[in-house]
C-alpha cells in the first residue's frame, strides 16, 4: 500500500521558523559581542601606542607636545603655551601615530578621533611647563610635579569641581602629566554625566568600566590611558635627557 504524502502543518512550520530565528539571533549576538571586544582591545592597543609615542617625543624634544586642534599637527608647534590644554586631540601627525584621517588626526577602532590632554602646571617665576619650548625655558627637575590633571572613577557631585569626590580618586593631582582617550563606540558626543566629564575642557577626567544607559551616571564606554610623571622622568633619566 502506498503511504499518503503529508506536508508540514502551519504549526510545525511556525516552530521550525522560530527555532531558526533563535539560532540566527544567538549567532548575530555572539558576532556583535566578538566585534565589540575586538574593537575595544584594538583601541586600547592604539592608546598604549600613542602613549609610547608621546614619551618618545619627549625624549627627543625635551617636552610633551601640545594637543592638536585643526589638524594632526600639535597646535602652535610648541612655541607658545598650549591653546587647548584639556580639550584637544592627539597630535598624531607630529608624533607619527597611525592610523589617521585625511587631516592627520589619530583614530580609534570605531573611526573616532583620539583625544589628548596635557598638564599646564607652571613652576618658579618663568613660563616653564611640561610643554615648554625646548631650549628656551628653565630646565626640568625631577622635583617638579604636575598639579592639575586628575583621574576619578566617577564624576564629582558638582559637575564643575576640579577634584574627585571621596573614594573616587584613581590618581592624585601630582601624578598625571598627560591623558589620552577614546570616546568609545558611542562616539564624540557624551551620553552620560561621566562621559561629559571627559569633554568639558577642564583637568578632571573619569575612567571606569563600561556602563549601560540605565546606570546612575548614564552610559559610559570611554577608554583612557595616562602618563604618570614618574614614568616620564624615568624615561628621561634612562635616555640621558635628565641627570
């Protein structure tokens, strides 16, 4: 006897399609998480590379470069005090960083321009600073420390404050001579109060693990590295730039 042929019922087709949909969504979610992790790791590597290039620049020039403003060159060429000390970009063309965009700004893994801030601390009676013009101002000494840049784990309760709230200090204000950071996947516009602290042109910066939009301080996905003054002086001593 011939068996009667029977197709799938609508219910069976719906179950099959639902299973396929679940498998596809799971695969796409896994791929998205993989790409996100890869981009964050790649960006972290680029920031560390930028940090090393800034240190190399200081050994050759006896100073740190000023932040860039309109192109990948440091603004002012180091002749005058920096014009965007806390709110500029990495001078990628000046220090030889890659990759860059069409005008020489350094880029993170999402194609956003990498930001850079440098200490504006002065000492003595002259204009000497960590971005001094090489050979025309007072020489550095290892007793000189920065006194402005500070990194916190969360923004202060008073947004305009220049110091960390209690129990949020990652560094103190005599430690950091430069900060290099990426605004992350969500781009150059701040998506929360903690991200806003990194773009408000003052010397207080926030470094913390990523937060979702529902977090108390809002969304946060910036990545930061910084140069401690001890590292800068240590490299200079090893290179014979400082006695």
